[in-house]
């Protein structure tokens, strides 16, 4: 969260990955907070709920990328393109 930017002060949504969000960093214009990944342990969910701000997370959002990476590794290993 860039607290010094005028654009951030007027944000309607916040997207997080691992940043520990503090209540004072949330502008009054925010309407929703989304956590990219599983869990919401870095967002003060109880306080955001009191303020009427919904908090979302995206568990399993990168599941397809992980599956593709595993299959690629299996193909590379089975064809001996990459040993190890």
C-alpha cells in the first residue's frame, strides 16, 4: 500500500499478497479488499467487517499453473531432456 500517493488515497479496492495490512492504511473510499492467495491472516477482517468492507481471498487461483509446471517437469524428465 502506497500511503503517500494521492491515487492510493482515493482507492476503491485493495489487492494484497503478503503485505500485513493495518487499519490506518485503509482509505475511507475503499469498498472491498482482496487477498491474492489462500487465507486472510494479513487483513484485520473483524474490523473491516465492522466498517462494512468485504474481504475476499482466492484459494487455488494458481492451481492450473502448478499443474502445468508439474506436467512439464514430468515430460522433461521422461524424455531425458533434463536429468535430475
